[in-house]
């Protein structure tokens, strides 16, 4: 009857993965909320507590279907948006996102071209 211990171990591992996924979902929800409320300090604190570097997780975080920089622009969260831009390499800001548009091109097309975040993006990418 070796099947029972293996099955129990598999359930424990699956339960642990489910807890990790729930914690990850909660972390993303918190990050999105801090960006939306333009709370740069809480955003920094949450990232530090989680031992995450924004440049490493940026591509995996979507808030209301937007990347963090786009979400900050839509939310009018200039302080948080400028913080995010400052933490990203210029290569990420130059790279087209899922819709084929870069952050700068998207900002112009959506009427956010004059925002402080768009200015920070332009400055960061050197254009």
C-alpha cells in the first residue's frame, strides 16, 4: 500500500501550490491597488517585503488588462507611474506590449502623451 503515502504527499504539494498561487494573486491585487491609489511608498514597501524587483515581475503583472505603467496613466497615478518607470530598464519601455504598441505610442494614442509618466518614459528611453 505505497499508493496512499504518495497520494497524501501529492495532495500536500498541490495544496502548497494553491496557497502560493493565492498569495501571488493577492500580491498582484495589492500592487495594483497601491498604483491606483498613487501610493508610491506602500508600493515600494510591498515590493521590498516580498523581495521582488519590479524589473523581474513587471511583465507578469496586469491591472485591469493593462501593464503597470499604462495602468498608472489610466488611473492618473503620476507618482507611482514615475516610480515604476524609474525602476524599469529602458529596453522594457521600448518593447512593444501584447497589443503591438510601446508604452509611449500607446500613451499618445490614448491621450496620455502629455502626462508626467509619458514624459518620464520619453526621458528614460532617451527620446
